[in-house]
């Protein structure tokens, strides 16, 4: 089945679906501020599959499972089983999926779960870690001052990286990456230690500018460390040369001249990349967002529950993508921060 992707008002094709499985998290990163409980009306397996298949029919070739913390969700495993079966069937829209990926904080990524993920066809894992020492990890996960907790969490994430690698996610093939949010005045001192850790482990590090997603994190522009500054600081330690940003990608990548691998910066504040954004986001309770910074989502539940209305869902998603003209990051300077807008743990990044 060959699919011609639906195109929006700015000529952007749909290419990636980010599906959040849960709004809950086992951490409480202050820049994200997840909910303690799920919203009402979580999508069931049938509804999740209907959304994914519709997105595939509209051009999605990549599915990123996220949250909240996706490994907290008991919906993850049955979904992966169905995806694995569908991807092998040429008549199934899931056959379109070239990349199946997961973003996790790694706390629950045991060796056994890493093997299960690999066996069920997951292609890539991204693990988030915002500090390379116990105090920073405690602070960035919302547990300030608790060094012992920070130590335990850091050890768990390092174990998760090891488990993912042992299960066959090869960082040299881009199958295992590290995400770090760098926040001025909070963990900017972790930039070099995190880069050193990633270099040591041959992982591609993605340095993310602190974003004004949600209404709870008290974002100010002063807390953003611009990507250019992060790169300049790294360059002073380990000279870099530009690789560039691939079409539709989020990260602008640089190569260490000494052969220490690649590092990327996700500069959605200072160097927005709305111009070729191909990402559709659907929350765990079935709201579709075409922009991280949108004020409100499109409620898909009436086409999903109690039973999916596949034709209706296709029509509403086609119309939503076709009518899309958002490019909030590019307009931020003119518009200011939107108010109110959806939370990150709800959208999934
Ligand atoms: N719990 C998982 C994790 O932490 O990887 C998946 C969900 S989390 C919302 C996805 C990504 O969004 C993480 O890498 C996290 O660091 C990033 N993130 C969350 N809030 C952010 C913010 N305000 N600015 C920039 N990145 C943010
Ligand atoms: Fe949880 Fe991820 Fe948000 Fe941190 S960034 S609170 S790990 S959902």
C-alpha cells in the first residue's frame, strides 16, 4: 500500500505520530510537571490502533510512543504486540511504519523489559537524563536535596542504558539516544558532564532548549540556554563541525572532530523549525494537537469510543491536518507565550 501524505496549508506532509500512552509519571521534573492521575476517558487498545492506522493512511511512517512515562502504562505491551503483527502484513496500514520508537525516563527499563521491547519490534529508544551527578538528577526530577534518591535514580537510568544496549539497541545506528533538557540557573553546569557521559557511552546526546510548554513550569526566556551557546561551550572542550538538520527532523547535529560521535541540539525557542514540522500529537485521552504550543486539541473520542468510526476518524484527521497552519515557535516573538495551553506530560514531547 503506497500512501500519498496529506499536506497542510504550509505544504507540510504528515510524517510522524507521537502517541502519549499515559499522562502519569514516576518522576516530577519541574520543567514538565506531570499529573498525579490519568485524565478521564483514556483510549483503549482498539481506539489507539484506530488512531495509529488512520495516521499511517495519512502518511505517518514513524510512531513515537511517549507519555507521561510510557513504561508505567499497562497499555504499552498489548499495543506493541498488535503493532508487531500489523507491521508484517502488507495489507495493513501499520505496514507503513518504518520506525517505531519510545521515549522514556528509563527508571522502569529493566533488562527484561528492554529485551521485550526489542522482541516486539521497537526500533529505537530515547532515554531522558538531565544530570550526570546525584544532586542534579534529584533536582531535575523534582526531588531536590535528596542526594540518595538522586543516586538511586541515576543508577537506574545508567542501568537502563546498559539494558537497552544489551538488548540490541545499537547507539551507533541511532537506536539508542539520550535527551537532556538544559535549564539556565538550574542544570547548565551539567552540559559538559552529560556530553562526557554520552561520548563515553557512544550515545548521541540531544540537548533540548527549555520550552514554554504547559502552564505550570513558570517558564521565562532567561531560563533558556540558547542552542548556539550550548554548542559554543561544547566546541571549546571538544571541537565540533556541523552536520546539519535533516529535513523534518528536530535536532541540528554536530560531529566531534576527535571522532567522539555526534551531538544534537533541539532549538525550538531560538531557531524554530516549524517550516517543515511533520508531527501529529495525540494525547492518552484522544486529543489531537498539530502544535506543541496549541491552545486546544481536537477531541477524537466521538470517532473512537465506544467503537471506532474509521471513516469519520479519517475525515476529521484529514480536515485537521489539511487546515493546519500553526507555526507557533516561529511566531513566538510576535505572539508571546500562548495562554492557556496543554501540558508536556500530556502531549509527550
Ligand atoms: N517520560 C518520558 C521522558 O521523560 O523521556 C517521556 C515523556 S517526556 C514529556 C518527553 C521529553 O520531553 C523528555 O525528553 C523531556 O525531557 C522533554 N520535556 C518535558 N518538558 C519539557 C520542557 N518544558 N522543555 C523541553 N523539553 C521538555
Ligand atoms: Fe516524567 Fe518525562 Fe515529564 Fe520528567 S519529562 S516528569 S520523566 S514525563
